[in-house]
C-alpha cells in the first residue's frame, strides 16, 4: 500500500498547530489539573476516532451531503462551545465575588479517588464532545484523507491507517501541550489571574461557538 506518509504527516501537524476548539479545551483542562488535561486530550482523539470510522463506512459522506444533518451537528457543536464559555464566564464571576468578599483561593478540600475520577470524566467528556460535534473534523476525514488514498489498495483500510496515525500524532502533541499548559496552575492560584483567565477563555469559547454557528 503506497501512502504518502510524509505529506500526510505534514498536513496533520499543521492542522494540530493551528488552534481550534479542542486546543482551548485541552489547555483549560491542563491548567486546572494535568490529569484532566490528558483526559481531555484522549477525549478529543476519541471524537476523531468516531469521525474516522464514519468516514471509513461512508456515514460522513451522507452527513456532508445532507444539509439537515450537517447543520444539526454544526449547531449542536456551537451550542456546546457556548455552554463551555458561559460556564467559564460564570466561574470568573465567582472568583471576583470571592475576591470582593475576602475569600481565599478556594477549594482545598479532600483530593479523593472519586474527585480524581470525576475530573477525568469531565475532561474526557469535554474533549470528546468538542471534536465529535465539530463538523470541520468530519470534513477533514472526508476531504483531506482521500487525497492521500491510492487506488492500488483498499480505500477503507488506508483511511483507517491514516486516521489511526492522525490520532496517535495528536495524542503525542496534546500530551506535550498538557505538560506546558500545566505550568499555568501556579498562576491560576492567584485570584486576579484566574479571574482574567476564566473570563478570557470563556469569551473565546463563546466567540468560537458563534463563529461555528454563523459559518456557511
């Protein structure tokens, strides 16, 4: 099977380096806790696996050719991003209220196994939903992958090969990003910085969500 792996890897790396909704989800999660960041990264790649399987069996073609299905995915994804943004803006408001009330940095409660599992589930769900509801991710597998598929082999097999390679490259990239973004935890311990962080990322989520909804 002759696949242009070098060219494909170049396209994939560019796609990951250009920030998107999944980038923001992973960075925010990692800044909260490295484990949550890794969970968000795995969730984001899990969402891509759904698109990969859909592309391999032809479901993505149906979705792309059906305006109703495509628009439904687009608006659900946009609504979810706005939801994440509103949550972040509300978190910024709570931080500001604690500052005015003279409260501390907050929540130094028990770090239980249950809390850790909940954090992991939350990160994974955010990453997964962000990508599985992203129509651009579906279009990547539909429009970009076929350009690297050759006629001398099974197209389905080649799509799976390229898709798995894409997912593995993404895991390595996200985990490296999590290591860097986790350093933000030190700054987030400062209420003023946390307030600005929550507010900025919240409005970014809302802006991206509105942009996704408005896109043709």
